[in-house]
């Protein structure tokens, strides 16, 4: 559990840095705003940034699963990375809101639900250039975060 939490914090730091580099930030993403409004208040900007990055990853995955922009092997890797990032988000939600794992999972599913809802009603479903860009952003972010988590989990415990 400590390793997963350490990995989550490393991923949050990455996520906050990556999201801060995006020009629009969470305010420009309706899925992020809907998720943040549905969750209990969050004052930690790193957690807000991690939610925003996770929402983007989920959006990219939903578009990829519908549009099949990348091949089956890339889709499988994206799915595996998303599963690991989702596990990290559940730990983060539990730690942030001091809730049991089931409730933390519900909060994580809320973020996913708004990502799907926004993508379902969005221009990305023409599977064109914007969809490809969103998939690449989601896949890249998921891969980088999952790689960081894997590295953390392979490190020997601190004494």
C-alpha cells in the first residue's frame, strides 16, 4: 500500500507538471469541470491537476476504443496503462477524501463517467484529426504515469 501511495504521489507530481504546461488548464475541459463539481471540494491543486490529467486519459481511451485510431497492440497497452493509472487514482481519492476503497472507486468512476459523457456528445467522434490528437495525449500521459508507477513499485522499500 505504501508503494502504491508513493507511486501515486510521484504520478500526481508528474500530472500537475504536465497539466500546468497545457495552455487551457482544467477550466477549458467540460469533463474536468463536471467531475470537480460532482466531487467533494478539493483545495490541493496537485489533486485537481491529477483529476484533470486522469480525465484526459479517460477521454483519450474512450475515443480510441470507439475510433480504433491505433492498432490492437497499442490499444492493449493503453488499456493496461489506464488500469494502472485508475488504481493509482483510487488510492489518491481514498487518501484525499479519507474514504473507504469502495467510495474512492465511486469517485474515480465519476471522473470516467463525465469523460465518457462529454466524449459521447462531442466533435471528437468524427474520428478525425482532433480525435487522433486526443488519443495521443491520453495514451502518452497514461504511458508516462504508468511507467513512473511501475518504477516506484520496483524500487526496494526505504528503510
